[in-house]
C-alpha cells in the first residue's frame, strides 16, 4: 500500500481512536477522576482501538505475531509516557482558559500521533524483506 493510502487510513483510524480517547477522558473527568489517571485510562482505551483498527485496515499486508505485538507494546508504552507527560506539561503551562483540558489533550495527542505513525510504518508493521538465496 502506498504511503498516501496508509496515511489516509491512519488518519481515519486515528480520528475514531481519538474520539474514544477524548470521550473517555472527559467522561472520567466529569466523574471526578484524578486528571492524570483519566488521561492514562483514556490513552489505553484509545490505543487499543488504534492497534486493532490499524492492524486490520491500515497495515494489512503485514502478519501479526508475538514480535510485532511486543514492538507495539514497547512503542505505545513509550508514547504513553510522552502523551501523559505532555498533557501534564500543557496543563501546567496553559493559563486558566476555556477548553484548557481539551487543548492540553490535543497537544499531547498530536505529539504521540506523529511518533506513532512513523514508528508503526517503519518498525512495527514494516513488511518483511524477501529472503535472498
């Protein structure tokens, strides 16, 4: 699949996954959940959605397997820390304005999404090179 086709599908899957993340984040906040716990839980649910949909629709030419799943876990563990950390930093530096938590979420999500696409395409779901004789 071409880079443009993968990127288009990645963006569509990302939009669905982001809605899961954003919706859960705000739902948990409205229930009085500690902000960093809410972000952690919403990230995990959004990430699970992203992995399942990307594996099925975006990076379809690549088999699954334990190594790919381990690479995915390592990548998303790293971006989990980046996402939650960027959310905390944004909340710390943004003034008390309308939509402050939403703006922090967008900043954190943007950083994690850029890293995820590059790493998913080049490492996790990279097609195996044909064996040479």
